[in-house]
C-alpha cells in the first residue's frame, strides 16, 4: 500500500476510536468515499484485507491501525 492510503487508514481508525472507543469495528470500505473514484486502490486494500490477512468483514480499528503501522 502507498503512504497516502496507509495514512488515511490510520487517520480513519484514530477518528473512529476517538468517537466510539477502542472496541469499535470497521470494514475496509471505511477508508473510501461512497463514490468509487479509485477502484484500483479499493481492490488493493480489499486484497490486503481479505486475501492476504483473511480478516472478517468488520475488524477492530485498533487491530487494523497496528497492522498498517507495522507495514514497511
């Protein structure tokens, strides 16, 4: 994943955690607008989420944030 989407994921996770607490869950769709304006990036994140890590549709924001922060 590129730096921009990694930053966006961390930003969204931080906002969700601040608003709803550490048990809040989210899906990979949370990082994108309702309008699919970047299908290639959406598929890249979906592949990372579903195929590479076999995550459930909803996962804890804290978990996702830590996973993304650990990426090189």
